[in-house]
């Protein structure tokens, strides 16, 4: 990857795109430290859902800054529109209309983003009302208090809209997907702060001996986790496809062999996002209405309880299959293969091919879901035993996002380098 970056910097156009990406990420990170008048630090320990949002925003939410909500509303809007595209025929038709349809869907996504940003801003202010000193803005009583909260909602919504705009500009003028890069920068920031605080413990004479062993255990665990995530993320099952020779006029077509790649973790991080959102819903609702979960609730359904782990694994398994059904349609692939004169060796064309692809996809999805469940639980258990402060930084979602975005960034650079070299060769 480092060699790819070095080669990319040697090409002027790609170097310019990389610098634009870095500049826009710097603007985003700068906005994560701009304070909003009348807001103190938020206490996120009582609402686990907001702790996940805080991790993705690089601690911007806990500091109550301009970009406190980060890119979360846009991600949620994208997920909602993606699911509705399957359920609503009008959106499905738009998705098949090429560039014009995608522009209309993007416009709808932006509108939904603003609506979700307003709702989330209101939820944050209700959940953390004690951290908002509204008297410093307009007033603390009656209509003036309403104006104070309205002002904060407008500010946080504007921050979410600007974050969305920065992500789209990175996609258009930078390298790789802008939304992914912003999330990546937020997680790296959170991770860096936690690791720095952890390393500071090495210089404390009272805890130096125990911290050294914790640090060694952390390094070994991190290397093992990243290696496992990279291995499974790039693993795929290749199903061979043979195309028969066809003579049309004086030309012969077909006769070549190819394959259909089915990734083990084709759904990526989406099942985890859905599962964590559903399982965190009770805590989020209780936090928004000002009710603190009691000790009994935490013991039965807390983050470290067995019931929590079992329900989380079931949700991950369910959403892995659900998202795979949205992405992978074996019947359409079977019809496409048959229409082009192809077949899978040993399998009859038509419905048997579709059934075969469905069986293979279900098996691979099962292993992918088990992998996601292990990634969701094992790092949390191990790192919590080594150093609890690192658990949020090395959460399941954070790990997969870090690896996926890094691989995506490298592939984007390699494709642009290859295109540039081909263009130079043709010239």
C-alpha cells in the first residue's frame, strides 16, 4: 500500500487529488473542534448508542462541536433509501435510469438526510439537556429557551449538511469514497487519542509493569484481528462459467471460460450497523426521554451480558441474509448466463443454475455472518480484559470500516495509476 501511495505521488493529477482529499478531511476535522455556544461536554456513558456515534465522529459528539453528528444522518438516509429502492417500484425505476436516475435518488437522499439531522439534533438536546446552558444564548425561560434550542438544532443540522457536502466533494474531486474517508478519519482520531492515553501509562512508575504487559497484549491482539479481517474481507468463492462457441455470420463468439466471484463478506459492515442500531434502540429511547437504565437492566441486557451477545449474534445473522438477498439475485444471474450461452459445468442452465447459486450463496453468507459475529464479540471481550478504554476504538464496526476503507483507497489509487499509464501508452 505504501508503494502504491509513493507511485501515486509521482503522477501530477493523482497527487492533486490526494492533496484535495487531505485538505477536505482537514476541514472536516477542524470543524470537529469548533465549539457551539452554550454547549458543554456531553456525558455519553449512559447512552451506548451515542457512544457509537461519538466514535465515528472522532469524539466530536462528546465535545458538542459544530460537526457533532458527523456523517451519521447521511449514512442512515442512504441505508433507508437503499432499502426503499427494493420496496418502492418508483425508486426502483429511478435506480435503473442511469445517471439521471442516480442524481434524483441523491437529491432524495439529501432531503432525507436533513430530516434525520433535525430529528437527531432534537434527540441529542433532549438526551443531554443538562449539558446545554441555554441561558448563555438567548435565555433560559419560556419562548427564549425555545429559541435557544431551535438555534442549536439549526447549527447541528447545518454541520451535518456541510459534512455531507465535504464527503461528496471528496468523491467528485478526490480519491475513493468521500463518506467512507470521513468516517475513517473520525475512527482514526478516536483510536489515536485512546492509544496515546494508553501509552502514557507506560511512563507512570506505579502502573508501568502492568501497563507494559497490557501494551504487548494489545499489539498482539490488534495484529491478529487486522490479519483476520483482511483475510476474510478479501476471500471469495469463484464459480466457474463456460460459454459455448457461437457462429454469427462469419464471426465466432464465446468459447471462453470465466468465473462468478462471491465474496465471503459481501455485505461488508452493513449487518453490523443494522444489528447495533436495533439492539441499541431501547437504550437510545430511554436516554432521549431522560430515563437512566437501572442496574437490573444493565445486568440482564447490558453490553457485557450473555443475553446481549446472543441477541446481537441473531441480529447479525438475520441482517447478513437480509442484505445478501438485496444484493445478490441468483435467478437474474442465471438468466443472464443462459441468455449469453453460458453454463456452470455439471449444472443444467435455467432454474437448476439459480438454485445452485442460491445454495452456494447461503452457505457463504452463513460463514460470513459467523465471522461478523466473532468480530463483534471477540475484540470486545479480549480488549476489555486488556484495557477497557480501547474497546470503543477497536469495536467491530470500527475494525471493519478501517480495513474496508484502507483496501478501497488502495484499489482506487491503483485503478487511477493504471488508467494514467494506459493513457500515456496510447498517447
